[in-house]
């Protein structure tokens, strides 16, 4: 039996579907459905059981899952980078993760968990080393703190432990994230509703819309998780991005042109979109600019050394596929 936490969320639900496609349905889906609309992400999935996050914690303490679990894919977390309740974030993102880690060690089963590129803050080097980890918010700190504990306890491991630092993930099953959904999702909603998209004005020395992030498709994120599940002797903390920084302008152009293609309309260049007021630049919300990552780009050296050699989708490829899924959905 495989435990997937955050199973009704964005990456977790895509992982459950991918496991189903491999013939695996003996899955305990764990989440917090206080926001009940997330149930939609599991409607077309096959699972053996559902547990609330707190029920899982109680079951671990009571020993109810001892000897029953073959692996834990831990995607559950509060991923709101604007959340300021540090007590909540550290319990949810750090303490819960530590409890699962200790369970996996006691049971000698693989533990693959979601970290985040937020640990790097506003730095310019994105390599899995402590000197480059300078989170700008308590969310990033909660992820960084757990990574630090994992590093200190490598010698205590009885089975595989893998941390995956996700960069800017986009793709199917993220609508419930609302304001924390990817810019690709927001651009799609804006263009369909208003015929235009809104990007932030310049920051960090970059012109408007020219800030650069490593945008990675959830398809690739799932593939990396499954790679490590299939290679239980591999361990470590790894970046999960494309290794290519692309601009917000490029994402906007890809979204608009994917929608236009679905209408049999010709594609437009960035300059054409600007001249037609399809792209608009707006100020940052109060308090965000000073905590904003204007550049991210995953260093994939460690991931490639671990044997993962598959190519990653570009923004143009991944967004086109994503918009196709959204239009069908």
C-alpha cells in the first residue's frame, strides 16, 4: 500500500492518477478537505481509502499502519507563500513531515517528499547546498528547516529518503489553489474572461514581464517522483525544474496563442499583443515586491547524477498541452 499525502491537491492528485495508470490502486489518499472543492481532483481516481491529515497522524501514533505501507509520497503542505501564521506552517509543513519520516524509518520504507525552490529566496544560485538557502518567507523556512533535519539524519535512514525541490509548477488539477495557482492558470482565466492578461511590472532589475522563473510542468514533476519510486537505492535532495529560466511574457504569449489556436485564430508575437493591449502590466500588491523571486533556474546537476535523464517540457510545449486539457475540462 502506498500513502500519498496532499492527494486531493495539485501535485498529489496528479501522482495518484499516474499511479492508477500503472495499475496501482492500493493507495491511501491523505488530505485536509476543509476546502471541500478539492474532492473534484479525486473523482476520476482509484484509491483504497481516504484519511484526513489528523486521522493519519493519529493512526501513525497508534501503530495502525505498521507493516502495511510500501512507500510514502508526501506532497501535503500549506503552499501559500503569503501565509504569515508561522505556528501553523511549522506544524503543518515541518512537524507532520517529521512524523512521517520517523514512521518510514521505523518501517524501513521509502519516503519521497516535496520540498520547494522557495528555500533559495532571492539568491542567484540554485544548487542543493546550505550556503545558497535563504528563504524570504515562513513557508520557505518551513521547507528549509525540514531539509536541514533530513541532512543531519542521513545516517539514521533505514530506506530511501528523497526530497524534491519543486520550482514553478503548472498543469492540470490546480484550480482549487485560487490565487496560489500558476500564472498559466491565471492568464488562461483572464484571457478567456476579458481578452487580456495581467502581469506584474518590473522588479529586481528586470523590465515588466521579463522576470524569469523555471516553469516546470506537473507532468515532469510526476515523472521525477515515479523515477525515484522505481529506483529505491537513490537518495538525496534534488531540484525539480527544467533548468531553463523563461519569462512571464513567454508564458503569457504561450497561453494566449494556445487559446487562439483553439479558435482557429492566428498566433501573435509579444509586440503584437502589447500593441493590441492583450498584455497589461500592473503594480505589485503591497508587501509582495520585497519577497518576490525575480529569477529562478534549477541546477539539475544532482538530479542528472542520480540517473534521471529525461528531457523536460519547455513553456511552449507544456503550456500548450495544459491549455488543451483546460479547454476540454
